[in-house]
């Protein structure tokens, strides 16, 4: 579903089939998982509770839903079959929000919630519950059949759903922190007590927690990961950038590290093992194994479509790497790099192989950190390819990873000691 498409009422999703990209049914929708927010902000739709053919109920994130149409849900095909467990900040649309008594802000009248509508936000993959279908009148045992005016109102027109801003639980804290960038939330978590830090981390969804872990000091990373259930810890590691996950795994005792690797998807575990084989302060130890890789016959349009991926950091989206098959790292022969600015200058049908920057020398995986930093400074780059002796692309190093390893270990502490105006803008400025 894309922005501008008709909104979907959640009652129409109950029991509909869920299919993988090949058209095979994997289960049916049994509920929707939403996260309430402080005040009148519409809740985020986090994902779906899907009942598999085995009767097991799992969580399907909306980031893995590619379409909701014609009475069916289409997924990316990547499913985590771990049994669904509701978190403190989550609410079930069917189980907890429908049939609820809320109040119309304008009149103060109590109404009953009959349905909710969801819509995808423009130019984003986030979904929100934006409207509420309600019935006026007193709730009774057969209120759905009772007479009473029905109407659809904006989420902000009713009260009785949202979290209270008061309260000190992880639920309220998380609602307050929702708009923070991962680095800012990491700084907040770092200064919480271990108990409260664990509560907030447990309530975050996997992708959000992965983003935050990447910004935390190693001691905090190890502490938080150690307090998660092992299966969830493996899921969070899979959601992290491979280089950051490999660094975190390297800090764990050997037995714990191997146990987590065994719970991860085989491809992800293989990437972790490959990265951990390199020294930490080398190009191989710094690189991510998931850059944008294209074949020589790909077009500028293909490249731009890949660059638009919202999951990519700006540094990784700054260029694409052209290689012969296979496309996954380690690839076939590395042919060259195409920079984002060049993609903007050429027609969409242009082959990427015709606009390569083949003169830029790639980094060797054993290149030491000072050499990597010198490369970035010399060529004004924000990302660089890492290629082995056989000519295969192994991954890419981004400038943020270089800075992380060159700054003092306590840089996260000192950064936030700066006075307003001394280099770090005040929040909200």
C-alpha cells in the first residue's frame, strides 16, 4: 500500500490470509500490534499478529509487509517464527482497543469504539492509526446491534486511549523518548539506572533497540544484551549493522557468542564470523558486509531505486558498487564504484558499467585504521570499498565507523558536556 491509497479499517484485516512473494500462504492475521503515544498523537502500527498453519502466533513487522490489497497481506517472505510475546508498550487492536469506551473531545460524550483505520505515512514505511469509528449511546450487552448514531472521527478528536504523561514506568518513558534519534536515546539510556535501562530496552522493538545499541558504549551493549532472552538477543543482533553486531559479539564470552550465533539465521551468522576473523582496527574489521551491489547491466534507475532504501545510512547510500555475480559479498570481480551525484546526472536508462569510477583504489581488508582514515581524508569520501586479493568485494567502510574508532573511548560522555553553542546544537533548536 502506498500513500494516497484508501485507508484500511482494521476489522477488514481480521482473519485475512498472509502470503509470501511466491504466492504461498503462510498464515492469517489474528490481531494488529500498535504502540500508544503521549497526548493526542496517533499510535504507530508496529506489525501484525499472524497465526501460522501450525497454530503458532508470530509477530510480523510492518517493515516486512509489501502490500495489503484484495483481502490479503503480501510479505517480503522473511519471517521470524519465534512465538509472539506482547511488550509493555504494545496494545492489541482487536483485543484491547475495539469495544473500548472513549470520550469525544468536543462534546464530552462517551462513545464505543467499533473500528479503527490505518494508513501508511507519505514517503515513509511507518503506519499509523488515524481515525476511529464510534457509536454513540450507552454500552450494553448487545451494543453492536443497539441503535445509536455512528460516526468516524480523527484520532485526536477522542480521549481515553493515549498514555498519560505522568508516571515513571518504562511505558511512559518510552513514549517520551519516541521522537529521539537513536544516538540521543542511547545517551539517555546510558544515564539511567541498570534496572530502568533494562526495562526500556525490553520494551523497544527489535529494530529500534538495534539502532540504539549501535550508539552505546560497549559495556552498556553487553549489559543490555545479557538481560534479553537469548532468542530475542539473536534477533536484535540480526537487526544491527553487521559490523556493529560483530564488534558486540566479540566482547562476549566464547560460549555465549557461539550460542547466539547458533540462534541467528545461517547467512547472518556467516557474515558475523567473517567479520570477526579480521582485526578490529582494520578495514575488514570496520566494514559492513551489506553495501549496495549491482551487476554491470543494471541501470541508473536500478541504482537509484536501491539508494532510496530508507534502511540505508546516508554514507552507505552515497555510492553503489558494480561487481560481477554473485551479488552478495564476497562478490564476483569488483569493477568499480558509481557515486550518487553521478547517478543524478545521467539518464535513467544509462548502464552503471558505463559511468564507473574505476580509478579509485579500493581498500585491502588488512589496511590499518590510520591508512583507512587517510584514504577518507585524501579522497573526500564517506564510504569506501574493501576488496580482497582475488578482486572480490567484501564490504564497505563508512566514515562514521572510522570516527567511532578514532575518537577517545569516552567521547560519548564528553560530547554532551559541551555548552550550548560550542558545537552541539541544543535540542529543539
